[in-house]
């Protein structure tokens, strides 16, 4: 597991900020992940619409 450590000085917080980036997570394809989340959200929305009263 390769991790990359990034340190920089923050003018807002007046302190040094340390970020750890996992290279494994950078390889995730956002397009595939977002389409799966959209599909799940649409399925859940369809279930909610069935319970709403019709006007």
C-alpha cells in the first residue's frame, strides 16, 4: 500500500497541514462509481414516488 504524504502551510489556520493520499483510491474510476450511485438513487426515488399521494 503506497501512501503519499503532502505537507503545506495554511494561511487560514496558521498551521502546517498534513494530507495522506492513498494511491489505491486514486485509481478508482469516478464515471463507473457515479453511474452506480445514480442507478441506486433512481431506484430509491421510484419507490418513494409510489408512496406519495397523487394530486
